[in-house]
């Protein structure tokens, strides 16, 4: 009997030791309950980062405009009658005194005598002439001529943007006629009044250098540089989050991230100015931050 008891005790002890060995890798939670080692492992999140850098930001406004001639002159009929001939088409280069059109002022039963209309200045015909057969009166505009060497751009600026306008602002201009080419211009006039109907203000820009390929009547896309922000600490806009009205970024710190509150400025082309809270060179999370919290461990991927 004693031998059986000893054998039973030995079996029990073996089970206890085995159970203890199983329990060794387990952890004990704060409330005394055991939690598995797997559950206690620190989660590591995959993220992508970018370094904050100091740069100059150029805020800008994009609008469309039309190329016109400052010296554009209307070609007028001096008599009433029917337009019987047009000698200059749209885009034609003319000299002062060239024949532009002829008007027949005669009526039935009277002697035919054509009245000639001449170019008042040298330049390019910039408006489609009236069609042959049109009836005109003294002072009727047959077409217009623009001085080819005195072109400018007119554009309308929405009311919400007019506070940024002043003479001297620079702009880059692109034209559908010359894909891939960029021209430069600057504001020379700002209208003193706002159009109450369109809620816009007109500006006039002059090209910084003449180009004979540019014609009055062309369409222009204008990128107007409104303000410069030099030496700005910047991050990609996607790095900045917002929580309870405060802006923040996650800053990489020895394999973990620190939640850092920041004060932001302007955003230009998806680049955001950081006014305070971050130094140039700090690495910030730009992808994967939706899973993070302060102090989270991260693995930076390329």
C-alpha cells in the first residue's frame, strides 16, 4: 500500500512540474490573471515616413485670360450701304492705309460708286470681319486691328481673391497653341472697381519679353504668384492629422512614434507649412498613421 501511495504521489508531482513548465512562458496581468505570451507581444506597425524640410513656398492663384492688344483699333465704315468686299481676313498682317473692305452706298436707280475702308493703323486683324452682304451704317465696326508688338493679357479675379492683388505680381503663362512652353508676365494694372454683376475685378498683365508667335485673341492660362513664404519648415500634407481641433504629426523616435502637436500655416501643392512644433530634419509618418497611437512601435518601409 505504501508503495502504491508513493507511486501516486510521484505521478501527481510529475503532473505539477509539467504544469509549472507549461505556465513558465505565461505572464500575469495586473489583476493577477494569466495572459498568453502572444497577446503580450508589442504590436509593430508598418509605416512610411518623410523628413521635414526647409524650403520656400510660393502661394499662387490660377485663372484664365485673353490676350488682347493695348493699341487695338476698330475699323469703321464711313458710309451706309452694303458690304461688297472684304480684303483682310482674321489674323492678316496689314499696314496703315491698306484696303480692308468696300461698301456700296448706292441705292436702286442711282449711280454705283464703291466706298473704300482703309486700315487706320499697322497690325494684325484680330476680329472676324463682317460677312460680305452685311448692311452697315456710318460708324459700324467692320473689324479690329491690333498692334502686334503691344500685347497684354486681361483676366478676371474672383472677389474672394482680390485682397492678394497688387501691381508687380509675377505670373507664368501657358498657351494652348504652344504646348509645353511657359511665358512670363507681371501685373501692370488692377481695376479700382469690382464688377457687381460678375463679382470679379479685372487685371492686366504684360509679357516680360515680346514673342512674335503670340497673337491677340489667344487664350491664356495664368498662374499668378501671390505670396512667398521663405525658410518654411514643411511636410507632406498627408502627414498632418487633426484631433479635437488640434493639428498633430507622428514623429519617428528610435523605432517608435511620438504624437506631436503642431501649428500649421499655408498648404501649397500638397506641401504644408509647419509654423511650430517640428524641426527641419525630423522624420514624420506619411502613411499608416491611422493605426498609430503615442509610443507605438513601427517598422519603416521604403
